[in-house]
C-alpha cells in the first residue's frame, strides 16, 4: 500500500472514530490537489473547559507506514488519550 492510500484509509478511520466530545481533530495529510504533504500531521485540539483550548501536533513519521492502518490508528488514539489525560491532570489537579 502506498502512502496516499495508507493516509486516505487512516483519515477515514480517524474521521469515523468517536473520540471525546471535547476533542477536535484537524487531519492534514493532503494538499489541495490531494497530494501527500511533505509532513503529514494531525492537530489535536482539546477543550478541557469552555474558556480553554490546548493543542498538540501528531506528526506522521515514516515508521508509521510500516504498520497496518489499524495499528497506526490505535497508536494515534493512544497519543490523543495520553494528551487528554495529561491536560486533565494539570487543569483539574487542584479541584
């Protein structure tokens, strides 16, 4: 499977996932012409409170292409969950 097909399937899987309602995913894999970007990435925006937003960029590294789409998806979801837990521990640790 080439990078374009891999990223297309991964994007579809991520778009259909049910991550937290407080999370927005900005999937940046392709340019306007549907060519694979030099540095594909996902921008994760987490809204722990109404007035707060935290952001993390997950770069799609070359070694991720060696995994199956499902394994890559699970890895990315794990990173998102870790990010959410990390922010929650800082945001809500004093409550």
